[in-house]
C-alpha cells in the first residue's frame, strides 16, 4: 500500500480493496449478472448505491465482502485480482463487469491481467474498466502506463470493452488547498481538465445501466475547463477568504520535499509526475463525454466549490 503523502496522485478509496480476501465462496445460484469490483471504495460504492436505487440487482465483489455496501437485491462475494478457480467460480454467470483499477503497486498490471484472464475464462461478455485520461505506455504520469497496459490486455481478451478514462480529480486538488494550505509541485503553468469524482461515478452508473450502448467506446471524462494550479488556488482562496498559494517547484525540490514521507522510488516518481504530466500538457483538453452520457455538462470547479466550501461574506467577516 502506498505511503501517505500530501499529494498522493490517486485516492486509494477509488481503487480495489487491497485487504486479504475472505473465505472461498462460489456465486450462489441465480446471482446477478452485473458485477462490480472496488465496492468498498468511493467510486464502486457510489455506483453500487446508484444502481441499487434504480432497482438493478448486483453482484458486489471485494476482498472484504463484509465491507461492501448493504443495498437491496445484491450479494457480496470475496474476490482477488487473480486467475484462480475460486475467482472464476465467483465470476460464473456474470455478463457485465465493472473493473475498478487495483490499488497502485508494482504488481498492479499483473493483478489486472489475472482478473481479465479469469473473467474471460468464466464467460464474462463485457468489461467496463476505470482507466486514466491519456493512458499511454509513454505517459509522463507513471501510473498512467499501468492503465495503458491494462487496456491492451482487455483489447486482446476477446471480451467487449468500455473504457472510462477519468482525468485527475477536482476533489484532489481542492483537498490539497483546504487540508495542506497550498499546492506544491512542478506543474509550471500547465493546465488540467480536472473532473469531479461524483461525475465519474454517475457516468459509470449510467454506462452500466445500458452497457450495450457503450460497447467499444473509450470515454474521456473531464471537467468543462482547463485549469492551471494557480487557477485552482485562486478560486479556493476566494472561497476561504485567505491566501492559498501555488508553489511551483523544480524537479529536485519536488523529490526532496516528498522524501519526508517514507516510500519506495516508484511512489515518489508517481507523486512528482502528477505535476510534470500537467506541466507537459498531457492532462489538458476538454471532452464532451460526460455530457454525452449524462445529458448535462460536467461540474466546473466553481460548481464543486459551491458544495464543498462555504463562501465567506463579502466583507470578509465570519
């Protein structure tokens, strides 16, 4: 599991549960044909609740099924991201699978390949995968490369695939401002079309409500605007009524400050490349996919701040 950091690039709550699996248990007879992984985190859990509210029966898959959301019409089963007889049995009868990317680690791609292999062997027809905006094996953001390799494995699997490529979360950068008091990193004047976690979850639920419509699609999930780090800190500063700076760092400064948190080299590289990917333009560009799926535009930074923060009075008093 990644070490705690003031600027961890991906929220662990949106990754598949890294804890140890429960006891072996095959899927019960007539278990739902729609299965979701990552249900103990924000993304998978929110999708599960949205679908359950619409009356969709669900097979909730987690390493700790006891931590899965308690929603009507669902069964919770233990699963690991591997190709074993137990995993194949749990996936038996699944037609559509939401595959939330595993918690970042050096073995993540192999874990993904294992689940893809098990899903294919179990007869899964369609996988909806949560990838990353601009996924490429040559990406500056190091964790993006894992997603590109996973997309390649899915393309070679013979299953139908839908790829949800979300950009960095608006929530993440705002949290840096409100919890850490600043954004600090080597992003220069680069811009990023950040997207809210809530929009990503709503898109995933909508896609799973009508998966056939989205087969074969790669959906780039972004907000409605490109934002620099200074754009974000200025907006948060106005809402908080106090300065929230953006501190542009050199690469050397970025690595030096992050080494205050014990971690492995790949983690430092991921933390720093969050910002260099923005600096180099890899996270820029606005997509219309959120509006295409939801029939409304994505939430802007100001929309998100309206809900996340309380604006101070005009005179600055409390």
